[in-house]
C-alpha cells in the first residue's frame, strides 16, 4: 500500500513537472532541481523517478534474459546520491548536459555504479 501511495505521488508530480517543462522529456537540470529541493514532494519525485529508471533497467535485462545488474538492495538515498553526483559532474564538464534527457544520463550513472562490466538496460 505504501508503494502504491508513492507511485501515485510520483505520477502526480510527473504530471506537474511535465507542464513546467518546455521539452517533451525531463531534463538533467530539472531533475537536479527536484533532487536538491527542500520540498518533500519534489524530493520524493526525484527518488521515484530514479527508482523507476532502475526498475526499468532491471526489467529490460530480465526480458532479454540478462543477468541482474543490481545484486543487492539499494536504498533510495544511495541511488539518489550516486546519480546526482554523476549528473553534476556531467553538467560541470559539459554545460549542454543540463538540457539533455535525464533518463539517459541517469541510466548511464546507474549502469556505471552497479554493473560497470555491462551496459545499462542491455
């Protein structure tokens, strides 16, 4: 039931976030703003978004009969910390990264952190 409430919150926030976005996708800069926010709802959106990407990576691997990428429980705060650090580095090193799709760079961050010998999602 708790998971259902979190999913509902994330969907509501995703709808709200999407109306504020000028792109058809969530940008790296906007995701960082959610993750850095002091607003509980926005911070929960960040965690839910990253958890959804992780679930998608694992599901794609399962469907393709690949070995799981993440072999231990990963806490939401650890996931957030790893991905945010990766995104900040990319934005610092390449100013255009902030305008890129967050899902793409977040997937790369997750892949490098938990399955460095494998590509994310594949």
